[in-house]
C-alpha cells in the first residue's frame, strides 16, 4: 500500500473575469494524497473556451 500519491480531480466551478464576466469552467486540482485522504493542493488549473490551459490565480472567485 502506498503512503503518498498524487491525484487529479476535475470539477465545474463558477469564475469571474473582467473581460468575459461570470463563466462556468472546468477546474482541475492536483493534490497530494496521504493514505487516501487529500492532504495538500499542489496546483490547480483551468481550461479556457479556446483550449488554452491557465493557472487559476489570474481570475477572481467573487463577482
């Protein structure tokens, strides 16, 4: 049994960007998992409408 592993999970979230306003986007979380329990988020990114991959720090969560 592995103690540490890395897991990816994708879910839909609402984001706000100044140019496009509110949008629903798929956000992928890369998390460190210890004994099956998520421990820490290593990175999260989203895919844009045009297929680009962007980091989630460039858009705000509130609107």
